[in-house]
C-alpha cells in the first residue's frame, strides 16, 4: 500500500510539496512548449521563403545549363564540370533553444570565380555556374532550417507529452491525495475534540 495515502500530517506536507512541484513543472513545460512552437513557426515561414527562392534559382540555372548543353555540347559541359572543386567549406555548430540543440550550418563566402577556362565556354555556362553557386548556398540555409524544424517538432511533442502527464495525471492525483488526507485529519480532529469534551463532561459530573 502507498504510505503517502496514510492520513498523517507528514504525508500531507509531502503531498502538498509534490502538488506544488507538479504545478511548477507543468508551468515550465507549458512555457517551454510555447517558446518552441513560436520558434518553429518562424522557421517554417523562413523555410517557405527560402524554398521559393531556391525553386526560382534552380529553374533559371537549369535553363542556362540546357542552353549551354545546346550551344557548346553536353560532353564539353561534362568535361568542364570535372574541373569544379569539391565544396569543403561547410561547417556545422549547434545552438540551444530551451535545451534543444539546433544545428547552425555555415558555408564559407568566397568570391565567385569560374573554375574553368573561357575558351570553350559561353555566357550560358557562366550564368549556370553563378546560379548553381547561389543554389548551393541556399541549400545550406534550407538544410539548417529544416533540420531545426524537425528537432523542434520532436521536442515539442515530447514536452507536450510530459506536460499532459503532469496536468492530467500527477496534478489531479496529488490534489486528490491532499484533499483526502486533509478531510481525514479534520475528521480525526473532530473526533478527538468530541472525545475530549465527553471526558471533560464526565469529570465534571463526577466532581
């Protein structure tokens, strides 16, 4: 049997302390959840704007690439593509939002310089290079945002679950225990008071 259910003043103090902590815990979790939701909604709006920019830039880049394929040949464009250096300037750090680790992805800003000779290229290929360079940077931004949204969503769900457990299980439980012990102690005090009155009356009659 749960000893916290015994109607003693010690258990009443423990029950009230547990109730107070449960309410404080719920308030903190509810605050955390609201902050995370607000942060996630801001990121969702930002992601929508970045994705639209990526779609437009991608479209322009592929149009320019298609024109380059037509004008200088697919095989030539493919050969030139092998001259492009692999991107190694992407760095990942983390920042914390209410205890949730969010990735911060950065890419080194460099001056856009074609990495191929000009003798076999044309304006269409230069335009494609510039637009794909922009897409690369936008992709880094959207990757950071989407990863952050995913992590926030996971933690919002987890925080909501813990908050619901406190609100719907723990707080009602300790409210019930506190009320039951209080009622039991008050009943015990009334019985003790009545008993003492009877003893006092009996003594008075005997004297």
